[in-house]
């Protein structure tokens, strides 16, 4: 009997450990081409256990309600068939998937400002967004992906149409039976009204943590302190873990000051800043039991042709920070 009790305890502990394992993810960027084993091997090599697959829909401007998606004018990876192919090859490599359909507004306008001017246009946007997101909820269920993200940085849409979003979550749950999140911007997530209906509090974690050109690890950790307290309070309020649906830093001067900036006029390459900020994030967050991990922004499929020590953009590929991520992901 004692041996049986011990065996049951070990099984329960093993189950808890598996459930608490951090999500060590990469944001697997859509490409014009199919993903091959050569493209997925670097994801495995960095010890990622998750990847975000991101098909896209397009909107003409901030007050246009029509979302155009899954057309032959899009890149392969931005379409449903492309997302399906990416999911399959990642799964073959034992990398789980969060399917994260996103919207791109012409000229890169911020999606959080998407807002209609009339009731007629709001209803048209709701119908168009439902068609878009439910199409991918069907794919998520069909492919049995581990997680589905119902939207990304759509603050004004949510603020003005909360009843629609409550209905949408129910409609998604009627289709997709896995885990759900929403990718809220770092300054939006506290006000999202439907966290209690989802499995994770999703945050695109571009929190400002340092105003210095090259912050040290300790300086950046100090900068995280108020944000940690804030996230823990929200996590406790909803009894849901926090998941960084996007996180990362550019390899550029002052990259901890306004980490969301993708301004290409910022050209001062600073690999040390990127490395220190990333290490500080790991040291600040990964020991927290309310933190579930996240998805590094961003990971291109042509690993050997991107990033590098002269690149000032977000990707960690072929930069010193890649080894920092690889080491941390191996520990979890």
C-alpha cells in the first residue's frame, strides 16, 4: 500500500511539474515560402518548446471596417494554408504552437487605435473580425494547436465594443477547445474586461525599464520592480497566470527606454543593451510562480540570412543574446 501511495504522489508531482513548465517561445515570422526542416532546426537549437504562428489580415486604415485575409496576394505564411504548413512542421519537431492571427493596418498604423466612426461601421468591423478570427479558430481546432490568441493590441475596439468581445469569446469556445489568450499591449492589459474567460493574461511586454543608453542588468532589474508588482496584482485578481505573448528588445541604443519602438531611424547598434535587458527580464520574471513564460519577438525562418552583429532590430538571431535565450530556455 505504501509503495502504491508513493507512486501516486510521484505521478501527481510529475503532473504539476509538467503543467508549471514555462512557455519558452519564439514568434515564428510569416515568410513568402514554406517552412522546411532547415528553418525549424534553429528553433529547436535555441531550446524553444513553443512557437507563435502568425497569419495576417489587412485593413486599409484606422477607420475602415473590412479585414482582407487569406488571399493569393499575401505571403504564404500569412495565409491559412501557410499557417497550417508551419503548424505541422513545428509539431513534427515537438514544438507546440500558439496560433496568433494578427491585423496589419496600412503603413503600420497602431492597431490599438482602430476605431470606427459610426454604428454601421462598428457592426461591419465586428462581422469582418468574426469572419477572420473564427476562420483561424477552426484551423486551431482542426490542427489541435496548444493555444489560440483571439486578438493582438486592439484596445479601442475592445473599449468601445465590450459586449461584442464577450460574445466572440463564447463563439470561439464553441469551435476551439484548447487554451485561450489575448495579446494586450503593455499599457492596455490592466483594462481588458474578459480575462476571467481566458486561460492566460497575455501581455506584449514592452515595458519601459531604463532610460540609459546601455543599461546594466541590475539597473534593468530595478526598472522591472513596479511592473512586477502591477502584473502580480492583476494575476491575483483574476487567478490567471501572465504570459508574455511578445517580449524582446532591439539591439540598439536606449532600447529599454521605449522598447516598443521600431523606428528605423534608430541605427546605433548596441548588442550589450539587448543582452543586458533580456537577461534582466529573465532574472526578474522566470522565478515568479504567476509568470508562465513568453514568445521572443521576433524569429525569422531564414535563420542564416537574418540578424547578425550589425543588425539593430528586434531579432536575437545570430547575436550574443541568442546564446542567453538558449541557456535560459534549456533551464526551464
